[in-house]
């Protein structure tokens, strides 16, 4: 009986010890797995980000960045922004892993066409067709050149560039006047003054008006306050 009890005691001790050892290794493995997972991050999508922004994004996740020294031309992503990365976005990786990025060198330079002498609309369509950027349109007003015509460009034709600026003639500025109130004024005197300014005057005196001397303006067209330009017709109805 004593021997049997000793054997049972030893067996229980082994079982307890084995269970404790198994529990230790189980918790150790679980802890190691959690520790490893805590070091894992998902690689962010850096496409289109300026390199400074991409670097800050990676540093916040504990990742490093390595920039490829050779930029690549890209039609839409600005120069200095990320166009490719390795590993790709969404991949799970460990912290302190290096992410390699390739930067855009901007769009391929185009040969600037000759735009001087074209209408502004035609020049804009040509710039758009050649995938160029129209940086600015400066203007002058002159009667020496046709209206809405390109007079100068920068850079000049046959230059390789991605953008262009234009100088366009808008034509002489039209002088306008405000139609005065001529009701009650002497029609002949008012007509003479307006003709001196280049207006075409028609004076009509078909209707008598009681108690009003002949030649006094009764109605006018355009009415007072309207914008008018030299050469436009003005009609005055005077008393007879």
C-alpha cells in the first residue's frame, strides 16, 4: 500500500509539473505572438504624396524611407511626389522596415508651338491639345492689332517646356457715356452737342404740345441714364 501511494504521489507530481510547464510555454507563445503582432503595421498608400508628407507618414508608423535617385516622368503627378512604392500599399510588415519610393519628375516637356498671330481661342485650344499649362494671359488694348489676337508668348516657339504664357490684344477700350435727361431742353442745341460727340441724331417734331414753345424736347430715346457709345442713334421728339 505504501509503495502504491508513493507511485501515485510521484505520478501526480509529474502531472502537475507537466501541466505547469505546458501552461508556461502556452502563455510564452501567446505573449510572443502578441509582441510580434504589436510590431506589425500596414504599409500606407503614398501615391501622389510629396516626399516630405510621405516621409512623415512612414515615420509615424515606425517605417523608414529610401528614395530612388532616378525620378520618372509622369503626365499628372507633380514633380517630387511619389509615383511608386515597394512594398505596396496594404501589405503588413514590421516596424523599422524600409519602404522604397520612386518620385515623379513631372510631365514630359513638350515643344512649344508658335502661337503669335493666332486668335486667343485658337491658341488656348492648341495649348490644351499639346497638354501644356497656360500659366497666364496678359492683355493690352490697342487699335493697331486685331482684337483677341496673341501678340507675344513666353517661352518662344520651339522651346521645350510644359507651360506657356500669352499676351493678347483686347482691342481699344470703348468709350461710353450716360444718356443725359434732355426733356425740356432745346432740341436743336442738344442735337448739335450730341452730333459733335459722334452720335447720330434724329429730331422729330410732328406733334404740337399746348403751352410749350416749338423745338423743346418732349421725349427721347434712349432714355436718361442708359449707357451709349459714339455712333449709336439717338431720337429726339420735340414740340412743334
